[in-house]
C-alpha cells in the first residue's frame, strides 16, 4: 500500500471508510465526538435532535436498551439542512437524509419520486457524488395486493425519481416497512468522492432483472458495494431469496440459514475471507415480533461476537420473515 504517495498523476488514495458501530450513551455526547458523520436512534423512544447528522429511524428495536448506530470518519465534519433534507460531510464522505410525508406530496409513488429527485439534485452539488449505499424505510409496505402493493408504488417512484442518478450502476440498498406513521418515508444514503465496486450474488438473480411477477418496476439496487477504500463491504438487505424466488415459506430457521448462506456468498464474491466478526455490525429486520427471540438465539449461536441490532420491520415480500443488512470490515492483512 503506497501510503503517503504524493505523485499528482496518480488517482487519489482511497479514503479510509467510515467506521460503523453500535454504541450506547447519550446522543449529544456521541455527536460531540470528533469525526461523527451520522448517528441513528431506532424507534420512537429515542431522543429527537435538531443536529442534521442525527436521524431517528422509524423502526422499533426489540431491545429496550438498544444502542445507537454511529458512523465515524477520520476528518473534520461539516453539516447542514435544507428543509427536510439533512446532510453532513467529511473525509471525502457524504451522508444525506430526507424524510417526507406522503400526504404532502401526492401519495407513495410521487413521494418516492420526489425523494430521489431531491437527493439527486443535492448530491450533484457535492464533491462526493458516488452514491454507494441507500436505506429506504416506508410505512405499510405490504398494504395493497399484487401491483397495488405500496412497495410496488415505491419501486415505481424510486425508478422515476432517480433518472440518471445511478448511471454508473445502482447503489447497495435496503427497503423495509416500518410500523410508524404510515405516510412517513425516510431515505438516507452514504456517498463518496470515489466510486465503489458493485458486488452481485451468483446464487441470486440481480434484483433489476427480477421477472414481472415481482412488480412492473424491478427493484433498483446492487447486492453489495465494496467502498472505495476497499476495506469494507456495505451489504444490502439480504433475505432467503434463491434465484429470484423466496425460499422456505413459514420457516424462520430455514430462512435464516439461507440468508447466512447468501451473506457468505456475497463475501466470497467480493473476494473477502469468510465469516463475520466483532467489527462488522449487522441489522436484523424481523417481521413478526414473536420471532425476534428465536432469530436472536439462532444468529448469536451462528455469528458469535457479531454486533446485532434486531428491528421490527416488514420485508418487501410478504413471505419473507427476516432480512439482514450491514457491514463487513476486512481483517487486517486481508
Ligand atoms: C430481495 O432480495 C429482498 O427494494 O431496495 C432487499 C434489498 C430487497 C433492497 C430494495 C429490496 C431492496 O429482493 C428485498
């Protein structure tokens, strides 16, 4: 690694990726730490904050004393707000969050479209223009049948709003249904000043190639993104999807097993060593509250020492009971 090389003809050295971890403590104290790029509280019980780097995510955790999620960079951080859009930047990285009320913007499709248009317009003004990872949390995601399901409307609006935003390829993403105010759409993203490396899962059809039965507008995301620093893989929402089909209907353990196999396959596709570790936090979205304890036991046994945050969320396909996303930091020397 040519650390410190100053040859101006070379590409800039990859920046050190944001460090993502779960932390307990006061939001104000974590926001005051040097390099805090973003901080997430989960559920209505977490404090509100006017700091643009802070987002109260509309997903309830299953633990009463759930931690906050902290993103930290090795650089000074600046931040600001523009109406409902909040941002922060530092070290070549950009965090942007946007929350919209569908009642104010003409319903779910129009609101998703507006969200992506606004995010595109804002990111285009910044140095960090490569969108690497996006999270989408919407209410009542499975309401409506077939093509009328709200998730399908979201996919329509997202595709319409992105325009040429992702001309270089889709970012990694998560789309989960929250149980908060049904009209509330939350979208947040991480962008960088260099492109990442998209990773697909050979066990799964790429989402943008899903057949028509899953909706008129296929979901637009990559299965994972190696951040430009190449020392961390940002992993999209991953579930028990094999080929394009959902596997193991009504069987939580089998869906968890299949999901772990998909996660391992992604690591292998990214050229990373197998396994997760204490540096690599995962979020586990569980559809039925009654499944949370079993999902936790299963994953604690299979992924010892891995930080897990279990959240009550609906997966975009009704038959899917659980989905996992997160980060995998490279071992030193890998
Ligand atoms: C799947 O594998 C599960 O619409 O952005 C996972 C991650 C899923 C992201 C999205 C959907 C999305 O198809 C669903």
